[in-house]
C-alpha cells in the first residue's frame, strides 16, 4: 500500500444484468479491504455500452448493494456522464501524435494472429468505421499484485481507446475515472488481471501514478470451466437472503464463519468481517461454490 496517500478504493459494476454471487464476492472483497484500512469505498457504474445494458439493471445493482449493507461513500459516478473527459483526453493524445485510426476488423486480427501495430500505423486513412489505438506496444509492465504476486506483462498490441462503433473503450474510461476519483487501490476479479499492464502503461503516459492492484479469485460456474457471469446467465442474488449471501461470500474468500452469524443483520456481519480481514488469509483459488 502507498503510505503517502489515503486509501481510496472502488467497486465498478456494469449494468448488463443484476448482481450475481461472483459480483458480490468482488464487491465484498473490495469493500472489506477499504474499510479495514480506514479507507473510502466509492461506487462507479460502468455504463459505457448501451447495446449490452439491461433495462433496470443499474437500479437493481444499487438496491442489492444497499440490501447487503455495502454502503459507499459519496455519490455514484456514471461513466455515461463523463464523455467530455474521455473525448478531451483523446484530443490531447491525438495532439501528441500518440493516436492513429485502425480499420482492422476483429476477424482480420484473428486471422492474422494478432494486430499488426507497425503496418496499421503506416496505413493511409480511408473512409469507413475505425477504432482509435494508442501507440504503446513494446516492452513490458511489472507490478506486484496483492494476491497474484509479481507480474510481468508484455505489451504486444496497441491499446484501443475508442471502438469502431464510436463507443469509448473500457481501457480508456477505467484509467481516466480512477485518476479523476483519486483511486489508490483497485480490488477486482482475477479475470481482469491480464488487462492491468496496458492500464498501467496508460496511467504512466498520462503522467499519473498507477494504483495498487489486487485481483480476487473467481467464482466458477457449473462445470468449473468458466467464471460465473451475466453472459453465462448467472442467477441474480436474492436480496431477501442478504445475511446468507454475505456469509457464503465470506467463506469463499477464506473466512471461517460461525453458523450463528447467518442470523445477524448485514451491518453486523460486515463489522465482524472488517475486524478480521487479513489479505494473506484470502483463499486464492478459482473454484465453484459448494
């Protein structure tokens, strides 16, 4: 942890469906890490992809967090209201000569075994839809993850900052929002570990200090081959069973939870867990819930 800065963490769900158990584990882990370090826990709704969003999902997520006692500091930030920040940053990068249009389709990239950074940069501009890529490929980023340990991630591909469909890319928005909100600690699911090197590179290009990253184990779906997710039709958690849900999530994270705790109110369960949170005790295994 950076001792020179106060702890500011966040939970940033996408409103593509209601909160499921895997999301609850992630929210709970980030909440407990922030609270146990005397920090602030912010909430940001990553509503940048309207075609994938489910009507009413954002409200259901907020209600579920409240029902489970996971109260955040300050107002909810909405990425859909931050387009001016994203566009302004793109303009700054464009003026620095760090952006270029990419007309490659996903199919072309897949057939070529990856994106051809140098060839695409040299390609003359044409008409039609294009993505905006950041010239950043080359070298590697090293960082110490709270639970996954020392990481070395090679940057083989220029990062997309704006998609061909005109939507702002996750990699751009997440970094700019973390900078704007002063995030010092990012605790999230291990499925995002591979994106971290590119995000750290963008932090540095923008002259910002990257936060400390910690990637929690994933709750796996039926069969144990894929993570529990909205795309895999993970069922929504039942807000009326908040105490049981919290205790199950705590057990997944490595807590030895007494059965009597399931009879307590969510706020009591969270106080109990915050007082006992130890990073080194987190069970690091991706696994199914039993």
